[in-house]
């Protein structure tokens, strides 16, 4: 399961980058929720927390907060893509 997750993570990152670029906060919230669930099942707590914060910012319609969370995710997910 971890190998599958490792293989999927670059696609998750790309998908989130595209959704954020579109500026659709409802889509950001939905994607962050999905990704949060996936990484939570695998025990990636820091990554899950970053997705949870991104989801909350998107739900509150805070575009700036979602951009900050994207920057945090870049650092958090380095262990996954290395």
C-alpha cells in the first residue's frame, strides 16, 4: 500500500496545483478532503494536518490561506517524493 501511495503522490500534488491555479475554492476543499483521508489512513499526520488546514481555508473562502497551505504542503510532502 505504501508503494501505491508513493506512486500516486506526484499526481495528487499536480492535481492540487491545477485546482489551486483555477481558484475554485469548492474544488480545493473537496480535493483537500480526499487527500487528507488518504494520507491519514497511511499515518502521514503532518501531511493530513496540512490538507485539513487547506480544506478549512477553502471552506472559509480564504484564497490566501489556501496558497499558504500549498507552500506548507510542498515542504511536508518532500519525504514522499524523494
